């Protein structure tokens, strides 16, 4: 069905107030996949209402788990796994469904899923995932667009070195290793906070994972894993986005339930741009922005604890109206500047050459009709629309709903003139 709804913003309103930070999408997805490893009920608190989380629950139900949601708590009963195929439609809808491969293979010794399509950010291959699982004893054949995976004797531990600190590959290996026979070492592992959250969950279920958050993660395979109750960490990218929204409107916001440490790469840039930021108490972040902000210079995205690629698109919107020239170097994805063209429609001065984008700050933006083509690019358009004179209408908002819980209600609650129509 052609998408009819749009987000409509009348820009220029200064944001002021308090925003509770949602649970992390990029932790909820691997955690939902991890419930497949468990032989008892799992309760996940602070699970955001997002279409990607709904898709993950649909995958769990397709393979026989029972899922139920009460507000932001999702309960999964994985005692009976009656299927091992991830439906093609769901693989297409959410390429990160590949994260189910490790846990289904580890629990059931067989798994079938269609090759995840590329996505708006570039080809997004899964070669690191496949190579690692083969080293753990999986037989994986690609046939007619499907991955036929089996581990007749079960998976076994292995010493794996990733050529790139891939988040998804690190998570998939942890999931596969959790019930494998023996010890698995992951060298050059991803160090994102979501990796630590996954390790904490698996350890709560009786797993033995050490070193998560560092470059070497060691997983001792368990016979069986029980269920557990777990609170998902806060979403550092949603938090970054709302900090940018406060900054671009010259506003004053308090984020509650945030993780200061995980946000340090982002708050450091905002302070460099002239924002005042104070962190206090259990996860509170205060931001005050005196416009005009100044350019942060060069932003190079990198693996954690470098500047997060997911926080690059909405930051570009902020630099579009900051004094000076900002150079973005996108080192993680091949094609993550699609939002630049849409920002130019608002009057931004941005030129893109491959993985480099040059943004020359302008005094103001003016509202226009925009199209979101990916999740964080859509967030960039919303961020810019808040500061643009006049009305900005954004279509393609199903992309935004994949990662931001009730974004227009959140922004309206702190003074934005925004609605979904
Ligand atoms: C996770 O994606 C996140 N998604 C992404 O967030 C995030 O941008 C990314 O990590 C980097 O931080 C989830 O956690 C669900 P990668 P993932 O494997 O695991 C290449 C968002 O907006 N690569 O670290 O797919 C790949 O092409 C999303 O919330 C291979 O070449 O990221 C990319 O260039 C977007 N072969 C780079 O590595 C592989 O087998 C980073 O990928 C796997 C990845």
C-alpha cells in the first residue's frame, strides 16, 4: 500500500522540556534473537514500540515462540521451537533479521533464511557472519537466494578473528557460541554498548561470556540456558537525535534514562559546537544551545568508541545551520549521505563525493516537501524541519518508525509544532 502518512513540521519553535530516552532498538533486536537460546521464559523491559521490534517478534512466533507485549515489556516463551525458517518477507523487511541465524542454528542445529537484500545504505553483505559460523562447524549453502544452514553435530567453539569489527557479526557469533561445544574467542570484536547488553543477558541466563565491550570476547558454550528478566539499555542514537533537535532549535532539554558514557562521542561534538551539556544523577543529560552554533570541523564515523555512524545523518542537519564548514567522512557504510540531497531542498549547502560530504553552514533553512529513504536519514530531515522557516512535509516515515518510538509525540511534548497526517 502506498504510504499516505507524512510528518508535518512548522519550524522555528524552541524546544524546552524533558524527554525520557527509549530502549535501544539495536539492543532489543539481538536480545529478542537471544531468547531462542533459552529453555525458559524471558522478560525484556524497556523494549521500544518500533516496527523493527514487531518484525523480530513475528519471526519468533514463526519459529514457534510465544510473544506478548504489555506496554514496554515483551515476554517471550521459547520453550517450544517448532520451525527453523525465517520468512522471506521478514528478511526483506528487516535485513538485520540475519541476527536470528546464530541463535536458531545454536539451539536447533538447522536454519533456513533468504539472503537479506541490500538496503538503502549500500550492499550490506553478510560474509563475516557466514565465514565465522562455518569456522564453528556450520554447513552453509547459498541456493536460489536462500541460505541453507545446518550443524549436524552441533556447533563447536573456534578462534575467530574479524577483519572488521562488525556489530552484527560479533553478535551472531556470540549467539552461536552460547550453546556451542567448547570455547569461542572473537578477536577484533565490536565494542558497542549493545554487545555488552547482549553478553549481560546471556550471562543472566547462565551463559559464560567474558570481555564484552573490549576487542576480545570469550564465550564458553553452555549445555542449556534458562530464561531471565532483563532491562534493555537506553537508545544512544535516539538520545543523540533528540540532543540535536534541542540544539538546532536553540533550546534547552533534559534527557532522562540516558547512558552518559555511551553518548560521550556525541556530547563531545556538541560541546565543541558551543552547546552547554551537563550530566547528572542516574542518566540525566541537560543541554542548552545558544544559536548560532559553530562547525565541529571534521567528523569521521568509526566503530565504537569512535563517532557512531548512526548519529551522522541528524548531525549533518545541525551542521547545515551552524557557522563554518563541516567535513563528514563516512567510514562505515558506502552510501550513507542520501539525506544530503533532501537537506539541500531545504536550502542547505552540502556537496557529496563518495564517502565525504562537505557542509557549509547557512543562516537559515526554509520548509519543503521531503522524502525519507532510510531510518537515520529520515531523522535528519525531522531535525532540519524543526529549524526550517515555514512548513516541512516528510513522507517515507515508515523508515523513521523503525527506530524512533512516537517521534512526533516526543517532540510535541517539548514544544515542537509537529503532527502525523
Ligand atoms: C549495526 O548494523 C546496526 N544495526 C546499524 O544501525 C549500525 O549502523 C551498524 O551496526 C554500525 O554501528 C543493528 O544493530 C540492528 P556492521 P550491522 O556489521 O551489524 C560491512 C540503524 O540505523 N559488513 O557493523 O549491519 C557492512 O557492509 C542501523 O540503527 C560486511 O562487509 O553493521 C558495513 O559497511 C543502520 N560484511 C559495515 O561492515 C559483513 O558480514 C558495518 O556493518 C557484515 C558487515
